């Protein structure tokens, strides 16, 4: 059945876009200047030499969301709504939460610990998927690799900027 695979991929992609929208809403300065946090706050941060160009991220994430969705659809076709898909849903929520934490609230330290939790949940999801369908499990491997790299990048940016960045200040009443 192809429909569960298409629906799963669409959910993953839509959630990723909603995470970006929430990020913009959390970054008040970006709303005022009508630009994204990547063009304002993120561009001013010190970054490690292995930081990819900004254009790489939407391409990588779109590809990953599609493969994640296909993997979830394959699992749905085999076992329906069950533990592996609940765990998949949990990791997807953690995935969608990272951007608002890092880019929207500028909480690089908290985002780092959140992404480690995400990575562990992805590994667990992949293990559950692999036991049911080796193709579904294999489709999750690039996601593990990318989030491992993103974790290293998050940590490096946090360490390079830990004495110079401040989270978004709270409004005074």
C-alpha cells in the first residue's frame, strides 16, 4: 500500500516546515526585521570549520524527512499503529522541537542535550524498525548519521560562543 508511505512522508515534511514557522515566531527580532534567525542571530555566531553552507540544510532535511516517512510507511504496512510508530512519533516531536530551541530561543546548551535525546530515540526507533523491516531500518541510517553530525555541530557552536551569546531576553512588564 503506497498511501501510508505518502502520508507518512507528508507528515514528516509538514512538521519540519511547522518547526521552522515556530522558530520564526519565537525570534522576535526576526519578525521585526522580516528576516530569518539564520540571517540575523546565527550568521553572527562563531562556527567550526566543518560547518556546511546554509543551503545544505534544507536539502538534507527534506531528503531525510522523505526517507523517514517512507520508513514509517513501510512499518505501518507491516504492523499498523504499534510501539515502533509511537517511538517514531516521539523522535519526530523531538526533531521538530530542536530548531525552536536553538534558532528561536537561542538555547544552544539546552538544544545540545535535546539533540542527544533525539539521537538516542532515533537509534532506538531504527532498531525497532530494522527488526520488522530491514529496508525501513536501513532508511533511518542516514538520519542517524546526519543527527550525529548535527549534534557535533551544535556542541561546537555552543562551545565557541558560550561566553558571548545570550538567549532571547524575557519581556519586562
